[in-house]
């Protein structure tokens, strides 16, 4: 009964902080401290473990997606233009529209 009450209070606190958009600190089953974000993403608080996890995650193709600042591409097809590229935000090529 006592564990159920503690779990209920923890869940209430977690949902309250998730509503205001603040990340929540947590501990994994292995005892590692993590930061839980409201969107479901999590990361290690230890910088060394976070860097190692990031390196492993970069190997998976589903993590190599179009960056949010890139322009172009249509449903995953075509060229995406990154910020800093001369073609980034150049506007229309139609001379009447310039």
C-alpha cells in the first residue's frame, strides 16, 4: 500500500512538471541519472555517457534526418539546402518576381 501511494505521488509530480514543459530528472534501473523531456526524449546527465550514447545513436539511419533549419526536400526526396549555402533562401528564380 505504501509503495502504491509513493508511485501515485511520483506520477502526479511527474505529470505536473511535464505539463509546464520542464524536464524531469530520473534514475534508470542501472542507477544512471537521466533527464526526461516532456516530448519523450531522454538523455544522460553524465557528459561522458551522453557523448557515448550520442555516438551510438548517430549510427542508426532513422536518426540521420533533415535538420529543422534545412530548406527543400519533398517527402524525403530531392536536395535539402542547409543554412550558409549560397542557395539558401534565394527566393524565386523567375525574373518577374524579383
